[in-house]
């Protein structure tokens, strides 16, 4: 057999990870005329959105105005379909603004179509493995698909992988979770189909606390299920369950993720049986759309040129290089031994922005990162991590890639005023510092 030769591919921009951040980054860069390759390790676009099918886009309306940009374009494409495939609705939880709920399959199909229309080379089932450095530049990234290893030689890399493996291997400093290394719980979701909504939601308690307490006391539900967060899903009669949390799982450890997924599925099955037996409206319902893997909220926090902090949230900081607005509460989920919080991050009627510099490493001149690996402290992270924000962070890095390549400069030297202007021209709202 002849020795296997490495396949070598060139790209202006390599986007690693096809979650909401990668979607935003790849489309924005491709629409600026760049040759973009998007690598996604799994068989689907969406990342956490695909791992927890049907999870609403939260935090898309800071102070009740849509973030705009790609989020608005995608939402409006879905809303104007016949029949509509998305709608805006109030969130049932305290301190959260409106959310967007959608048909999961149509939404992921539409996202893929938008990537195709933009001319992005989407490579599913393909993983980035390691960067090769030439000083402070990533020269190439070794990758793997079912045909074996291949190499991509990009001019710019945008790490949207959620976990930041490539950034970490390239030498970007990071820490896991909060100051003690505690990461938020991972969660596995499912739907109940065939629910009588009127009976099920007769009690306004969004956590079904009374029933949960009975299930835990009788040993039929895991003690971490003392709050059952059940919500009306997109279609009448279906209910989305986002309650099965598993603590202390390191999302960068594939063995731990696999074990948590199996344990989570067991707990979902127990919960589905309990709902059928105990909760009015669920008598004829059945479980469906069980997550293919747990959704991981938090792993690495990369160190950027600037770190967004809890103080920025409290003060409602509007950064001069702000690229997306946010007013999400501090949505902390079972970090270590702690419980869940949804404390308001900011006083009502205000918002803060996320700075582009939190998406830039200090030293590597052709690397950006976007999404849940943004440089943020644990408090800020618990607020910034919504899918609309991740998508728009991605959009900013894709746009910045074009500016850096046009000006022949390091990503750290991108003219941020031009970037903010371009984002505003792309329909992103509430940017700029009020005078
Ligand atoms: C259980 C749960 C509930 C949540 N609830 C909500 C909610 O209700 N509303 C809301 O707006 N947000 C919610 N969030 C937060 C939000 O979903 C995430 O913060 C957001 O989706 C992260 O997007 P991302 O693109 O940064 O990363 P991810 O979605 O994690 O995507 C990263 C992608 O990169 C791929 N990847 C990783 N490594 C590689 C590699 N080396 N090569 C190629 N591909 C790679 C992964 O397969 C994945 O598809 C929730 C999160 C979780 C986990």
C-alpha cells in the first residue's frame, strides 16, 4: 500500500466549530468575500442548540429590542415561513426577557442553507486536532475526518469550538470554570409529546415544585430534580424539559461526557415515567427528542486582551468596541455544590455590551475566538452565554477577519471603529458609546 499523503487545503478563514458562534463567524466572513472553511466535529450544525434540540434562543431582545444582524435575519426567515417556524414569546422565568422558540429541524436546516448561500465550505464530521505555530502565527491546523488526517492552511483561524482546544494548544492561557475550577452542570433535554397543555400548565409555577418534591421524597427522582423546568415547546401539545442536570462533569473529557450522557438519559426516562404517572396533562404523553449528548455550558475561559467582569455587568458598561448588547441575568446552573440562580445582572431597562477585545488573544496574531469561550469571569460568563450573543460574537469575528486581511494587519490591530460601523450596517442594534 502506498504511504498515505496528507491532504492539504487552503482557506482565508478556518472556523472551528459549527455552533451558533461558528455559524455567525462563517457567514459573516464569507459574505465579505472570503474563502471560508467551517469544520464541525459532529453531523449537524448548531452545537449546544443541536445537542439540546428545541432550546429557546434567550436574551435576543436586550431592553426589548432585537439584537439584530444574523439573529434577526434567521429569526425573520423562520417567522415568515408558511406556516411560521419561529415566534417570539415571554420567558416564564424571572429576570429573562423575551425568547425565540422555533421548529428545531427547520431552524437547523435553514442555518445550513444560509451557510450554503454564503458559499461556506461546510465540513461535517471533521475535527480540528492541533495547530502548527510559526512564532505568533498559526500556520496550519491538522484535522481529521473518516478518510484520515488532512491539513488546513488558513490566513485566519476563528475558534468557535466552545471548549477552545485549538486555542489552548496554540498557547492561549485559560482556566476551567470559576476560580475554584468548578464548572456549571451539564444538562440533557427531551420533549414530552401529546401533553394536554391546559391541564399541565394550570398551575403557574414554572418549576412544578410540588410534584418534584414528591418525586424526590419518594426516591423516584434524583435529588437534583427538585425543580422541574418544563415549558411549552414550539408545537401545541409538546413540552420541552430542560431539568436533568449533572454536576461536576468536565466537558473537555470525552469519557466523562459519555458517562454523563448515559446517566442523564436514565434520569430523563425516570422523569418521563414520573410525569406520565403523577402530573395532570401528561397521562397520554411520551418522551421524544432525547439529546444525542449532554449540553455543556462551560469549560475553558480563554484569556483575551480584555476580560469582561461582573463589575462591567453591574455598571452597564458600553465598550467603545462593543459588538453585541446583553441584559441577560446571571444564569448560573449548579456550579459545584451550588444551586441555580437567575439574579438580575443589571438594573431593569439597562444593558451592557461585549467588547471585541474579549474575543482576541494577546499574542497570536491570526486567531480570534467567539461564543462561550469568550474571555469573561465566572459572573459575567453566566450572563453572556446566550445563543443570540454567541451568534453575534461570531458575526463580529467573521467581519473582523475581512478587515484584518484587507488591511494586512494582525487581528489585534483591526480598526475597531470600522468594525463597529460595519456591524451596525449589518443591522446589529445598540452598539456605540452614548455621548
Ligand atoms: C443545557 C443548556 C441550556 C442552555 N439554555 C439556553 C437557553 O435556553 N437559551 C440560550 O440562548 N442559551 C442557552 N444556553 C447557552 C447556549 O446554548 C450556549 O452558550 C451556546 O449555544 C454556545 O454556542 P457556541 O457556538 O459558543 O458553542 P457550542 O454550541 O458548544 O458549539 C461548539 C461546536 O464546536 C464543535 N467542536 C468542538 N471542538 C471541535 C473541533 N476540535 N473541531 C471541530 N468542531 C469542534 C462542537 O461539536 C460544537 O458543535 C444553554 C446551554 C446549555 C448547555
